[in-house]
């Protein structure tokens, strides 16, 4: 995945935002899935879980191919759709984990929410490849959102969960890591709601407060 990312950045005319977006499905998401597999509960041992592992790289490579075509073209959108479908599969597994473990450890809940948020990342990736602007958001905001959700929606909760578990296992003070877990779960929908409210004409101070929290 890392090699594909290097080649994509070298051969395709991608911006920094697009390069960071492609880094997620090719490198960060596979590493994150490995962290989940190494956790106590792992992924759901079903055909869906196995398919999630096998289909991840092909879906990511097709997304790379999407950036070889103009934004807004039908081909660009079609090549991005497999990544959306894959992230939706991940979210389904997250929902199954949530039902199976209910209110388990804070780390398990945080990891599971990260899987659920992946569907949002896949959705906004297709939106940006289609050149669409929901609610009139600036095109650059749409691109940044697609990139950002892979990091704040998926990678950040996983790292917070790892920090919390390691501190708990070493009998260290895990309060800060626990706060990070809660923040990584609630931060994304809080900021997204505030940005949407502002775009609809709401007060800008709401967005400022959400980001600060």
C-alpha cells in the first residue's frame, strides 16, 4: 500500500490534500484494521469480516485510479464507489461489534465507533470525486472533509483506545487517555453539526466552541 501511494503521488497530479487522502486507504486504514484484529475481540469472524480484509487493497487501488480522471467525471465517481462500499462494510461490522459487546470497555467502544465513522469517510470521498458541494460548502472544504474523516473519524479513535489500554495495563493514570477516547468519539459529530449549522446561517461562535472542545 505504501509503494502504491508513493507511485500515485509521483505519477498523478495530486494536491497535498489528495495525497493525504490517498495515504489513508493505502496505509493508515490497513494499519488501523490490524490494530483492531490484534485487540481482544478482533474483527467479527464471519464471511463479511474475511471479505473486509480481502477487498480492502483492491478498493483502495481503484480509488487511486479515480484520481487519474477529472473530478466530476463518471469514471472518477465509479472508481471511488468501491471504497465507499468497503467503508460501509466496515461500518456494518462496527454495528455488529456494538451489538455483540454493547457497553464493553471504553477502548472497545472507541474502536467500534471508529469503524462506524469510516462510512462517513467513504461517502465524502465519493462526494469530492464527483465534484459535488452539499449545502453549498466550498469545494476545498469538501476535499478536506473527505481527507479529515479518515484521520479524525477512524485513526484517532484507534490510537486513543490503544493509549487507554496500555496505560490501564501498566496501572498508570489513564484519565487523560479516557478523556481522549470520549473526545474522539464525540468530537467529529460535534464539529460536523456546528459547521452545518453555520453553513445554514447559524452563529459562527457555535463552530468556534465546538472546535475548542
